[in-house]
C-alpha cells in the first residue's frame, strides 16, 4: 500500500512502570499516565492516520477512526498528549491499557510509537495497530500478527523505527483505486457517500477486534 508523498529495546516488562494517573509527568516528552496490565496479551492500541481537519474522513484515516471508536467503548482513566501524539489510559473488562493516536503524518508514525513503548516499558509485540489497507475489499477487516508491511508507509515507519515487525495489525479494507488513479491520491480522498455505511461497520468491527486482542479473545481471523 502507498502513502502520500510527504516529505534499542530493553527486556520486556509485562507491567509498565507506575505513576500517578493524570500526573502530567513528561519525561522524554511522553506523559506517564499510570500502569497498564499486559499479561500475555496486548496493552496498547495504535490508530494510524494523518492529523488535521484536511484529512478527517479520508481512507487513510480509517485506523485513526477505529482508535477513536475504541475510546467510545471503554472507560477513560486519564488523557495526555505531547507534540507527536495523544494517549489515553483506559479500562475495559478489568484490563487497563493505552490507546495512542499519533499526531505525526503517517510516514512518521514511528516517531510517536517508539518513545511511548520506551516510556511504558513495552515491546512491539504488545501493541495492536489499526490501519487502512487497499489490498482488502472495502469493508473487510482482518487481523495479522507480524509479517510484511505491504508497502504501507505507516507500517514501514513503525518497522524501521522499532526494528521489529512482530506487532499485531487490524487491517481495514478500503478497496483498490480505480484504474488510472494513483494509490497515494486515492487514500487521501474521502469515502464516497455510498461507501459510508459499509465503512462505519468496518470501523466498528476493527475496534472490536482490537479490544479482543487486548482481552486475549481474538481468534486471529
């Protein structure tokens, strides 16, 4: 998948270092909101997209929309932000975890994710990344653990910055562009009116799958 043309890991820690929820601590820029509960499952959801009103509702922001949908489905404990992202500490079904929406452009997503993983003592395998995928039909949602990036520049940025492709992905199908349309332009366009109902269902399904990964109930399909 194509993106618009714009211009050290430590040992795994299953529970993040503790801090006061909402304390506003900003060591290395990333707010420390409190401990998260990983266990054998994921404890971070990342929604890829581009920031700003000009990109709202575009195909490339499907992952970002799904992350915002997750926030509608959980209890918010604390919020924080820094120039490269906004994070929320939430709880659902007894699990405490983080939701990150990067405030970088898609091809710089790693700049938001890497310092957050370091700050909370997490490994790439402990996150679930929500993203658009032109290689899936419109509205189809699939999960994938590790593997290639399919040319998706947001995933490329994560893999390059983290040096690891082992993170779980929730892929949201946006369909292939029509003949003669550059994929980079296609993903920056908004969904057609006739597509919106299908997209909304896919966003809901993707959010549910991300939560299932956190709870350890995702079937991997």
